[in-house]
């Protein structure tokens, strides 16, 4: 079972990912539309991976990434962004992001494939 946290302030994207990735039953998805709520819930070892939006009004995804990696360096983090600026991508990798995907997604199947490829099934 892969334990996945999704953090995206756009509820339509978050719930779409939650349904698509959770449909097979071997990915347990926990969705947060607020990064502050997600951080208060995040505990080392509780999640195998995180799909994390970069641009959110409550808190920047890069600072959320820093906190996640400080709490659990082994947690796989895949950044999501609609704004593919090279600077943000480089920053996220420097902080410890494992991958990034562009929104809108070309295919939910491609996102699922990347999740399965990068996040160990425990």
C-alpha cells in the first residue's frame, strides 16, 4: 500500500487526483487543500510520498517541501506546477524534490505511473 499525501489549493485538481489515484485500492490518498493543514498532519514515516503544488496562496510549496524534507528526508516529493519556470524547478530539486509534473496534466495515467515508479509500495 502506497500512502500518498496530495497538497493543492485547487480543490478540483486535488479531488480529481484523489479519486484517480485512489481508485485501485493500493494507493491510500489523503488530500489537503491547505498547506498549513497538511504540514500540521505530516509526520515522519506516515506518508511514503507527497504530490505538492508549488504555487499556493497560504504558503509557497518550496517552503512546505523544506519542512517535509526536514521531518522525513526519505519521503518522496513530486512537485506540481502550472508555471514551469526553470528557477522554481531548480530550487525544488536543490531542496530535495524527487520529480515534478506540469499542470494541466497530459494524462492522469502518466501521473499515476510516476507515483508508482518513484514511491515504494510498502
